[in-house]
């Protein structure tokens, strides 16, 4: 794909500002009406999905005239897709895809951000997007987990970069592994041989680095003969389930998020809760597990000449409604003692945690600001704890809690499941 292929979509933008807010029918008040963190933070049209579409359209017409201000707009976007889904509530047009292609073009033209360049250089050298401290599989010591590279297993558990190298996040990988062991699942890990899925490189605009990483990963999976990948990382889920499929790399591999797999185990009677957790919670839908986790739709066709934006055959649009929404909610509702309350912005209209698109690397203050807005929304429900299903979300929420002095507890759902079993 290229920016030129989205010329029609960008030209369709009528500056209605639907990309900035959740749909009117979903709004319960002004406090939690914004969909896009970038426009909410910088309060200028260019920082919205529509603004970026206008810029892309102008670039195709007049050329890519880079300025510091333009690059500030480009790289202060979490690539969370909220603008895309809010627009598609009423329109048939792509918003996130041209924004992604514009960023890819920036990288190809050498107009990158130093912090993102540093992160991707780390990926090229170490196979990880985060600082490498110790061995990647060290979290699994003493857990007696099979090596999927040496032993035939039914399921490969992918821990992910953040969970593998941040000691604060080891608890998530350990909890997931213990849950799978408790249910008697024949699973394994790649341990020190596990590599990054490449998702965050793609979000940052480094398409070639993503594709190189994806090909290495799937070569590893095919060599091991693995048929099912289960991951607790929303970035990893989005990569394996959506991006690998988009670029023809997924094949017949089954991809499941840990919440989907746990929900299946519970409903099959292989996991039973023994302990009561006296806790009131609300749930945050990670962007790349929710709206961006909707399966990729393969389509080939052409635009019919004329004024209307019509395709032959009709083009299907991913509207975010087929993401992973019910499994984590079903799990929370099944845990004895949990009292569950929803926030205003949920499912495909969830507010971003702030960590995506390279923003946590290029503008950490903006990332934490975004997370603080979500913490405020969680507090408004009266919940004691904010539960999510992504290590990057948990990391950024904890940073926001510490920065703002909130009493809100933050958990990944696997932590609560482990306590309950």
C-alpha cells in the first residue's frame, strides 16, 4: 500500500470533526466525550484524524514539505485508531490507514524522531523494543515450562518484550503460565529465543523493520510446528492476528489473546475459581486488543468512476466491533466477589492508555497525560481497581497513578485470575 492509494479517502474528509469525539449517541457528558487523545491534548485541527487526512491530501498535491511542526503532528499520535472507528460510525472511508502510510513515508524519507530511531535500532541489534536486561526467558526460571523449540507443544505462549525484560511485569508472564499449567494445557515458550513481534516498529512507521521481524518470527513458529499462539500482549496479538495476516505472513496459525484462551478454559470446565476476591473493578479495552484487534479483511477491487466513492465489489470496512471485548468481561464477571462497572468510553470507543504509536518513547509526558485521563474516568465509576489486558497499558497507568497521586489500583486480568484459582 501507499499514501496514493488512499487519495480518495483523504479527499472524502469533510471536516465534520466526528473523528475527534465518540459518537453523539454514546456521549454521557462533556467530561468523557473525546475519542482522540492528540486533538484533546493539542487542541488544533491538524492533530485530529481529519486534520492529518487534510495534510496527507495536500502532500499528494503539493509534495512532502517537511517542517518541525509537521513532524510534531506526525509523531504525537498514538496510532490508536479511535479517529478511524468514530468516523466509520457514519462514514465508509479509511482514516487510520492513510495516517499510517503518511508515517511510513516520513520514515522512508529519513524524517524520523530520534527517540523512535533509537528504539528501532535497539530492535535491529537485540530483537527487542525495550532495554535488554538479562536473559529474555529469565522470568520462567523454576516454573518447569517446556521449550517449544525442542519439544512438541499444542500452544506457544508469547510473553512479549515488555513482560520479558521488565521485572515489574514478570508477574504477568508467571501468572499466565501458572494458569495454563493449572488447566493442564500442553504449552511451551521460546524462552531466550523469543523475539519481538515487530508491532511497535510498525506503529512508529518502520514498515521494513516490522516485516523483517515478522518473517523471522513466523519462520521460528513454522520450524517449531506450532499451530496456536497465545499471548498476553495486546501489541503482539495485533501483530500476529491482524498485521501478519494483512501482509500474508500469518498462514493458518491460530492466534488467541490470553483472555480468549482463559475464557475458553473456564467454559470448558478446565479452570475453576477457588477464592473470592472482594474488589470493585472497571475494565479498560486495550486499543490493539479491542478495535484494532478486529480480524483483517482481505479485499481486492476497484473504484467505480464517478462522483460517489463506490467500489466493485463492495469494499468491507473494519469498524472495530469484532475486537476482543466479551472474553475479559466474562472472566471478570465469573470471578467470585468481583463487582464490575463499565466506564463511559468502552469497547471500540475506548480511550487509549497513551503508550502506543511510539508516544511513550517520543513524548512520555503526553503518554502519561493520556493515561491520567483514563484514570480519572475509572475513578468516576467508583471502582477500586482498573483492570486491563496489556502490559503496556498497565505500565502507563501505573506511571499516571504515581504522577497524579491517585489511590486507584491497576491490574492485568491474569493477576486476578491467578489469585482466584
